[in-house]
């Protein structure tokens, strides 16, 4: 493959970044040398050096004197445009996923925060399941999740049912058709309890995703607050053009 457009080093940086994030490499693997990259892509050593420097700055590579460059961080990628289970995401990375169910109980709508109850379109007498789960990648804490689930749509749900992929469980055990979720993403600082569970320091940066998930015809199934270890994840989504966004909005108005 030959790079023919300007600026070369930015294109090369993108190509190498995709290579690092692919299944071809794992954390700790030795990366290509500058000479190998220069020959493969027919670019100068100076261009390669600029691209490698950018990747080191991003925390994807580390340079070891006398040894070369090595894969430093393999970020887990969450696609915000699709529902993907933590278990499936881990499998795609070649990592082992585990779930620790820290809390599980049945609660009434009157015990929920007003915003949570409203998102679930529930009433004070409605039944819900509350769960707190810690998700681990290769035995390292990665995600802390709190979730409220409509009991009417998941009758007789048990703690053992949520010790793995909850998305697969809904599909396979209850035969539910998941229609999607409304999500917001924000940067937050971890409190002492969350930091302790995620093996972070209190006040470290993390990403908070709040989402309401739906089955067919817009019926709410769950409300979730998920805290992601900020050093572990890259969130990916496609930004549409103005025309595409306008078209999509026009098509779906009235279907919400």
C-alpha cells in the first residue's frame, strides 16, 4: 500500500493506529520497526518517526531503548450506535470477561429516583429489579454498572441470570426483541467507593454512560448508569452529514 496524499504522517498514524487496535497485536507485543514501516508504506523515515511519536503520545506505543517499540494499551472500543454486550466485546478483543454481581434485589417504583422512574415509565407500585455489577477484563475491574429492570418484562429474574451477558439472557431466556437505547455520555470524577471497586484513585477521570433501553414499540426495559475506567476505553461513533442527519430525523419523526 502506498500513501499518496498529504499530509503523509497523519495518514500513516491512522493506518498504524488501526493496526495496533486490530486482533493482530496484543498488549506487550513488539511493534514494527521504523525501517519496516518505511519499506512497507514507501514513506521516509522522518514521516514514520512523526507517526510513531504521535502514537506514543496517545499512549498506544511505548519505546524501549535498545529494544524498539511495543504495544502499550489495547483500548476496548464501544460503538455508541449499537447495542453490544460486554462479553461479546471482550471476545472480539481476545480477552476474558467476568462479572461480579455485587447487589441484586427487587424494589418498588416508589424507592426509585424520580428521573429513573420517569425514564422507565413506571408507577410507585411497579416492581423493578436493581442490580450492581462489576465487569472485569482479564481479571481487572473495568466497568461498574447500576441497572434497574422492569420486573414485568423479566419475571422471576434471578441473581444467577445476570452473572453473564444480560443482553443474551433477555434474548434467549425471555425472547425479547431489543429495539435500542437512548444514551448520554459524560466525563466525571470517581468517588471513593467507585474508585475502590475499579482500582482507581478517588478523583480520577472516568466516563459515565446513562441509558434507557427499549423493546419493540418503545417500551422501556431498563435504566442504567455505567461507569467506565477512563484509561480502558475508546468510544466510537459515526457523525452524519447535515443532510443525512436531517433525512434521518425526517424519516423517524412519529416513530418514537
